[in-house]
C-alpha cells in the first residue's frame, strides 16, 4: 500500500526521563520499587474487596475496579521506561507506539467514567438512602463498569483513527518516556493543525465534561451533608474527601496536558509521570488510609494469609468465632478418629 511508502519512520527514539548517566541507576531502582508498590497495593485492594464479605457493596466493587484500571494504567508504559533506564538505545517500534497511545486513552477514558460512577454511587447513597439497595443493584454496578470500558474504547479508537494514517518521514526523536498523541502528531510530516484540533476537542470534551459532572455532583453532595449535619456526617465526609482528592489529582495533569497540548512544556514530562505512576499509587494510599472499614478488612486478610502458620492459627481463633467452633469440633473428633 502507499502507506508503506510514506511512512519511512519504523521506530521512534525516546529520550527517556532524564539524560544524566549517573542518575539512571537511581531512577531504575526508584521506579522499580514504586511499580512494585503500585501492583501489590492495588492487588491487595482487589483481593480484600473480593474476599471480604463485609465489603461486598457497590462502593467497594467500584473501588476494586478502579484498582484494576490503576494496575493497567501503571503497566502499559512504566515497565518499558524502567527497562530503558538500563539501555543505551531507547527506541520503540511504530506499532508499539500506537499500542501505547491506544492503552493510555483506553485506561484514562475508562477511569474518568468510573470516577463519575463512584460519584453517582455516593450521590444515591446520600440523596436516596432508602432506595440505595434497589438503585445500586449488582446489575447497575455491572452496567456502570461496562459503560466505563465502552467509553474508554470509543474514545481511544476515535483518537487513533486520526493518528494511525499520519505519514511519518522526518525526525523521530521524542523527548519523553512513552508515546502520547501530542508528541507523536508533532512529528508527522504534514500540517497537523486540524488533527491537533480534533484531538483537543475529543480529549477535551471527555475530560472537561466528566470533570464538571464530578465537581458539580460533589458540590451538591457536600452542600446536602452540611445542611443535614448529623453524627454520620464525619464518616461520610472523610469518604468524600478521599474521592475528591483522587479526582483533583487525576484530572489536574490530564486537563493541563490536553487543554494546551501543542505547546509542549518541560513540566509535561513531570505530569506524564504523575498520571502513569503517582495516581495509581495514590489511589490505594488515599482509599486505604482514610477508610476504617478497608483498613480493618486488609488487616484481617494480611493476618489470614501472610502470618506464619502458628500465629495465623491463633488469629483465626481470635478473629473468626465460627472457625473457632469448627476447630473445637475438629479437636473433639480427633479422639473418635484415633479410637
Ligand atoms: C468490578 O465490578 C463488577 C460489577 O459490579 C463486580 O462484579 C466485580 O467484582 C468488580 N471487580 C473487582 C475487582 O472488584
């Protein structure tokens, strides 16, 4: 096809996070540890939410799904960045680059809608507490999660449709550690103004509309709580505060990069780090440290699975009365087995 003729560039050179040779080992170590913390922390949340029956409620289902997206988001570019710290030639193939663009918009688009779903869940809990169980049924949760992924998919496919046919023939060096649209379109050898505008409109509409939806729903919820002012307020308030913190930390960098995407600032690299590494790590920290139920459940799970056997046996006896009865039954039946 003639696409092969016009696309001379078959790979891109990534300049990486920094050029200092000395710091490469330090960064390698630092980001490896961060990456492990992200994966383990979010995995712990998923396990806790899945296996602790006291957390089988819509809010925690959505939180578990958020952790899953966080792991995905931390995994599409960070491992390559970490490996690149140790390699001389930091390159990425054309198709690898397209894949990274695909995933970043899939996951960020999905995460935005999932955050809206979590706000909706809180909204129902506070505005219609009597109907909460009916409105937020298992089916509603599944629908909300499906919509999140569907919006992410539509968003990323529409972004890619602008990009995938761009001709690349000139420079192929990107001052970044992964491929994203603003930088890639800059390298196309054609006047990409219209495409840039389409990308801004597409990403801008999604992020600004979900962001304003979130902000207005949290304002409504906060006002309602302030007017009610009851004893339960303190607990609700701390849950909301953690949701709002996540929203600000997630949308801040996204909007900054995509609302002014085509003047590339030095600070953009820092923001890229922000939403590939720091948001995924902040979610588990914010949600677990601020949430008493979550902390208790995690402690239970950690006791159950990670303590050495004898200690865990003891904590079983302490934590689970029914198991204690069972083990007494078992102990009592031992004489029957022997004799
Ligand atoms: C994600 O949401 C679905 C639908 O509510 C739920 O069944 C599933 O358990 C959730 N996943 C996690 C990891 O919590």
